[in-house]
C-alpha cells in the first residue's frame, strides 16, 4: 500500500501536470457501474457513478495537496468550491497522458477505472489493479469524518507531542508499538514498510507493548520515523509491487530498506522472524530487536 512518501511523490508530479486545468468530462469503468448495481461501492464512494460523472464535468482543478495518505483535489465550478479526495488503496496509480497507449505497463492499462478528459486535450487517468482505492466528491470535509480524525503531519512541530499524548491513552498503552505507530490517528502516513524500518533501527520488537517503552525512547522512535519518511520522499518512495508515479516510474527507497521483506538481519545475519500485528505481517530480527 502506498504510504506517505509514495503519495507525496504522486502529488508532486500531479501539481505541475494538472493544477489550473479544467475537467471537460469523466468516464468511469464498467466495473464501477456493475459494482454499484450489485449493491457495492467500488472505488467511487457515497455518490452514484452517473452523478459523479455529471458533477465533475466542468470542474477546475485549483490545487492538489496531500494529507497523510490521501490526495486532495481542491476543485471549483463558478463560485462554488468542492473537494475531491482520493486514497490509492493497495494499487492505485495516476497517469497524465495523451492516450491510454502511453501507459507503459499493461496491468495498469487493463485496470483503468476513471478517465478525466481535460480541456487541454490530456487525460488524467486513474488505474487500480486490486480496486481498493477510493474516490469521494464532497462539498465539505465533514462529510467523511475519518479525514478529521487524522494525526498531524509528522513534519509539523506539534506532531511528536501529539504522538506522546496518544500513547498515554488507555486504548493504546497495552497495544503493540507497531500497531500504534501504524494508526493514522496517532501518526499520519506511517504504514507497514516504514514502521518496520523504524522499529528495526531503534532495536524495538514490534510486539513490545507501548507502555513498556520509555518516553525518551518514544521521542527517539518518532524522530526516526520522521527521518525515514523524509528520506523516502527524497528517493521517490518505495516500489515494492505496484506503486508508480504519474510517469509510470518506480521509486528507489526499496533499495535502502534494511528489514522490510528481508530473510536475514543485515546487522547480525540472524534469520528474521515474522508475526501478524494489526492485520499486517511484521518482520523483525529476534536478536537485535527486544
């Protein structure tokens, strides 16, 4: 799943490519319409696909920003302003092309689910192989409460104090630290990859209870998380399977990962172990992490 650095990379590519441009019309995939007909909501959430295509017509893309793992398209029509929010899910990807044939990899061309035809003649294309991504059109952010519950951006001045205060709450004290730092209401944008890397660097076992880690160590852990996220942003994110930026390019942070997906510890050579924490597989070194 794309985490904060990967989503930041997509936003940085989208901004110069489509900001200030107008959507002439939108075409959604048959899969989306079929899912809605079956009583499900595939990709497009809380709005009938026909209505989504209609309301997006003529929208100007004013700004594109990132909040945690979400992409915010700030759009307007006339004097009315709206928010179009996208979560990439496991395999979502955006492309800006003249034609679908310009999308290099066949698996992305095969799973195109939304084409935004721009008045400039370009196509803003959303592809999603596993279809876990989300698109939401909103008149105000309060229409999707989870967006209001996210922790501050990890690069903000108050983010560490926020993290420390959350750790003191009874609901988090007895949880494994790995589960806590992957919770978007505690730290924004830190998923499995960067949580694994941060805990390895700190020598902390992923199942260690949060209340068994000192305040000093928690501060150090937060600083490590922030540093690793920043490094990944600089390197274009981690391409583990299906993450691509809008040019179809992969990131390079995966070549810097020390523990995620590794069979042997790079420090001591010990065979790594894994366990499931918070629904995600956690890889760790049984010798270096306590």
